[in-house]
C-alpha cells in the first residue's frame, strides 16, 4: 500500500524554555541577549503555567530550524536554563510524496495469539454502530443513577473549535472554553468542522431514531451528560481541512492543557497530533499528576510513527478500526498504542447541520474520552480519589482497566494495543489494587520517555532504527547510538520533517545498505552545526 508522506514543511515558531529554581525572566533575557545579539527576542511567560519559570522565546524574524536547534543547545549550557526545546509549525500533508508501508498498517498477531472466535461486527450504515461496537449502550444501563451517561464529569476538548449543530446537545459548553488561536472566548469559527465532528461523538444526546428507509440520520454520543468544553488550538489550511495535524504550533495545545488543569477538568480528549515538545510534555505530566485522564490519537497516515502527544507515556493512545473489527488501513500503529476503537466511517456531526460518516483516529480518541467519563461517573470520581489517595493517578488506573477489559482480536498487541475497547466491561471490572498497576514509564507499554530517533518509529524495533541511522549517517552503530543519545531531539525532528531522511532511516532499518553514507551527507537534512560536526 502506498501512503502519503507526513510532517512536511516545518517552520520554527518558538523556543520553549524552563528555568532552574532561583532564576527569573531577567536572567533568561540576559542569557538570550548574550547569545543572539541584534534584534531582541520576545520573552513571554507561558500562560497558566504555575511555576513562573516557563517561557516562550519568540524570534524577531524567520529562523531556520537548524539555527533554532543550535540556539537551544547553547542555551542549555547556561546555568539558568533547565531545558530548552524548539517548537515548530508543521504542515500535515495528506496528499503528496508517497511512502510504502505494510497493508492494514501493521503486523498481525502471532499464531498463538489468534482467537478462534473473533469480535462481534456491525453494519457501518447504522448510525449508532460505533456506540454499540464499544458496548456503551450496555454500559449506560449498569447504573440507574443520573450519572449513567457521564453526569458531573468535565471533558476538555482541544481541537479546531466548533460550528453550531443540533447534534451537539445541551451539555456542550462553549461558554466555558477558550480560543487559543485568537486569544478570546469565542471558540465557534468557520474552520471548526473537525472539532464539531469529534465533539459530537462525545456529547450528542442519545437518539432512538430508527435506521430503516427514510430514517433520519443521527449521532449518538458516548457521554452526553458529561460537559464537553471546546478549547480552540488548531485551524485547517487550504490543503488540510480536517486531519490529525494542523499548522499552528504545539504551544497552543500546551497552553490549553495548563488551562484545563487550572479549571480542574477531569478528562482531556486530544484528537490532534504535532511534533513533540518538552513544554507540551511537562503540561501533560502535570495534568496526569492532577488526576486528569488524557486521551490522544495515534495519528493518521503515519504508519509506524505514533504522533505526539499520543506517543508520550502518560497518555492513553488510540488506534482505529472499522465496523467489521478490522484495522482502519490508514491508522498509525506501534508500541505506543494502548488500545483500538472505532475510527472508520463513524457517524458524526458535520458543517451545514449534516450528519455524515468520517474516518480517523480522532474518533476513536473521542469515543474513549467518553468511556473515561462514563467510568469516572460510574465509580464516582471523588470515591476513586479517596480509594487511591495519591498512591496512583486516575490515569494509571483507567489505563489499566481499559487495557485489561479490551476484547481480543487477531492483531499484534505490539502494534494495536491490548485489543478492542469495551465500555461495559471497563465499567464492570473490579477496581485494581495499587500493587497491580503498571507505573507510568514502563517500557512494557511501549512508551519510554526517550528523546531519540530510535524511539520515534513506535512500530519498528529500536535496534533496527538505530541500524538505519548508522547506515544513513555513514557511521558505525556505536557512534550512531551516541549521536542519538546526545542529539536525539534534533534527529527525531528531522526524521519527522524531512521525507528523504525518514525514508533513508526506514530503508536502513529494513536492512538496505549503500544508499546513504559519509559521501552522501549533502543529501541529508540541514543539520545544526553542532550535530553536523559530531557526525563528521
């Protein structure tokens, strides 16, 4: 199968910096001035971040990625700087140069794992197939209380905003949200179609309409009694109307996460993916410490690369399948995936007050965010906090239960997670003891915190990717490993934003040799001077 290249046309946006304790903005301004000279960079505090030590450095003009990486490396040598990581805008191109990836997006399960009886399948023409696929309709019946459909739970929904639609329901709460693109409260906007679709999968009220001839099309949300709060962090462009990635920069999502923490939301549904960034990761880590459950998409059209923030360990990450319980052909896959849910031809609200089918890991993500809300409401969030008393985060507990109750299917767990999500089984499952929970950061879950290019291809063995790096750079594998440890963030960035480098890494990981080497460095990305010197 031939799929399009992704992560192209990266443009530097800001340098995300956190200072050591005891240092302030003035110290950072002095450090930046000593390194840059010329026109001053703008030093702006990160909104809603509580430490007062996190800042964005905004350039006075255009800065090439290699120069941004060089500046970040030099800033890290200053005693006031704890971390510095460039953030980029990345155009996500669903049509463009081609990349060969395996059919159906990943390996099948080993024969020993294949079950004799497969999971139940559904008719994709039924408007509520995705709800019945995950057994949310059965989960609603487990409680006779008003909390059966998520009442009392607050879901943050960072996306492209929204458009008005009859299917959003009364518990969709734009008045509680914020627009991080235009910096105001109005999250409704003409480009809000993607956010409309994903929000409807969570918040649309249950509909008893039939599906026969002449029946009205409708959307059934997973948790219509939870309050869904739009946070506009993304906008489409001319070529990318509604994909997983948008070209606005990761800092908007980071700021939305800090906003969600400040407003004490309970679940965050991230049907988006960007390039990785340390500031985004810190916000996610703090959200999880604050007992917010973060759900994110594995990505679309990226093959064995799970996008960020889904690739971060603290996040519950979803791949996508169809009504026949088969992988969606364009779902990303890899060790970073926790589970798989409906994502192909899911019925969603669309602009113009229409209801249509749409595909993407975005919808699997929204569905599981709804399941998280059902789970919190079913057990009572306050009761869960009292039970675990700081010994485990609610994200740890929910991930454990979600994975443990997935339905098995004939697909590799290393590519598609623990199986197909099951809302009813998730709610019915006994709550685990703290001793049974996997600590966040366990590599058995496939989500190490490593900032390396070897860990970038979640669907490929790290040793193979490291071999591909050695072949591509024309160095031995020991030196490739050292380079990856020292310059991993930059190498990862180029792997995600430079199609030729990405292809070379994959070809090298597959055993191809001789295409690249020391004599062909001119064909590689424009590395920073420090990285280029280290390679040579």
